[in-house]
């Protein structure tokens, strides 16, 4: 495991224990078509292929964010995939500035364009990894009200009652159309990290990558 990933995981664990899941909030900067910066708050969703409590069989150094394909940042990232995150952890007063390049994993993604991500994964037990399954996994973990926000009618929660064991597809006959609309708009942003700078009151600023 890289030093920067180990440090982020250690700091995040400590901050979640002290202040809760708000420690997962970070700011992401993208570049608008007019070359002006755009910054918004996002929720960091762990590393690709991993879960903080369950053993998925995979490790990676790719950070994951969830977004709506209707968001302005999708077009911004398609034109310029370079980003920087400012991840401030309030309890320990640490700041991670993470630069990287984003790959967009949406419903009809081109697998060939994602082949370069393979070198960032380490298999730790038997099993298969693919981006479709990863996208479904995050969709299942997404809250019912958050799934609803990815539809044109966000007023009703979108529960998943059943998952087909053969293909992993979700099902709820009462809201199936809305679930599929939400999944259509559900996008993973996978970040290949190129540099990490860490600041804390104790150490000042230092480069971890």
C-alpha cells in the first residue's frame, strides 16, 4: 500500500470516529469551458473495488466519487479530466490536496478506454472485477433518497427490494421505472491520483506523492 493511501485511510478512520461521516466531504475543482475554475463539495466513496467494512477481494489506489450525469461537472471533465481535491478533516485539522485525472464510468461506458485502470488494482482473493459490477455495487449502497435525487421526481424514496442473483440487477415493481431512470443518471468518477500534498498543524506541508 502506498504511503499516501495509508495516511488518508488512517486519518479518515480517526476523523470518522470523532466527527462522523462528515469527514468524507471534500471539495473538487474542475475547469469550465471558459477556463474558469468550478468548485463544489462532494462525498468521497472509498477506493475503487473496496469497502471500508467488507472484504470485496480487491485493493486499489483509485478514489471514487458519485455524481449525476446531468451535473455540469460531467461536461467539464469530458473536456478536461484534470482535477484537484481539497479534503479537509475537521477533527484533526488535516488537509489533503489531491491532484489527479478522472475517468467517467456511466451506463454506456467504453471498456477499452478504461483498460489503463487495470494496473491500479490488486486482487487479494478469488473473484472478478469489472466496472459494471462496481457501478451496481455503489448504486445499491447509495441511500434511497439519494437515488431519488437522480430522477425527475425526487420526492419519493427509491428502495431496492430484490437483487437478481444471476445478473445482479435491482428490482422493485412499484418504482422500477424510477430506479432505472436513477441508474441511467448514476455516474462513478474514478480518480487516478498524480500527486498528494498533506498539511497538518504538527508537520506543516509535505508531499506524499
